[in-house]
C-alpha cells in the first residue's frame, strides 16, 4: 500500500526525522541517534541516497547492498544491530508519514548495560558489559561528507568524517598525519617500532 501524504519521504527526510524526534522529546536522544546512524550508514550504500523514496525502498535490498560494500568495516553483531535499527527506523518513519499528529514511536532500549538499564551517558564505559554498545552523539555529516566507522582494538571505534570525493593524495597525507598522533610514534624512527 502506498503512503499518500504531502510529507517528504526522501532518504534525507528519513535521516533528519530522527533529529526532529529527539528535539521534540518524542523519544530519547540516544535512541533517535542510534536509528539515525543506522539510516545514514545503510543509505550511504545507495546512489543518490538523499532523494531515494523511502516508501518504495526495499529495506532488505538496501541492507544487502550496504553489507556487500561495508561488511569488512563492522563486526557481525554491529551489522545485525544496524539491520534491526534500519528496519525499525523505516517502519516508524512510514508510520509518522501516515499520521504525523498522533505518531508516537515505540520505546525500545537500544543500548542495554550489564544491569539491563539503558546506557545513559554518551561515551561512558563504566558498568558496561562486553556486549553492550555506547552510542556517540554526532551531528549529521555536511552535504558532500560521509561518516566512516573504523574498528580499533578492544572494541573501540573511531568515526572519520571525510569528503565523499577524497583524492588518493589526500588519503596519503592523512595517513602520514595519523602516524604522528599514535601514542607509540617515535619521530626519530618513523612510524614503525
């Protein structure tokens, strides 16, 4: 069934919706940001993602494309979390478009801690079980930029916000710069120990 509404149903509107939901207090900011992050990451695998009509989007196909392009960047558990959150985000967004005035999202805990309570402090690792996730609140990337999660050791993730038209020469400069910020960098010996 097609959604008949004057609402914008583009990929950009889907991503922006979760900022709106948090700002209006319709859901917890951490939950909204988790849904927004999943949408941003998965939609990035689609050409022209900002203008894709979400009401006609095949959620499974979009995730499959994302997985084909980016699976090596994520642990299997993270991919599964993104799949679930993206499906939930699209479902809730379609419900909102159908009836914005009475829309209320379902409140699910997205980041349970070891005690079964939602992780409330962004970036906190205190009391966190090895399977819980901490959601970092990041503003949406500017047009022409993309967020890239980069797995580090011990389950840590660095988020890189880079231009979508990054050149190889810029990447090489970035690599050179990053070696200088490593705690084990020795300027006399270079980047290798």
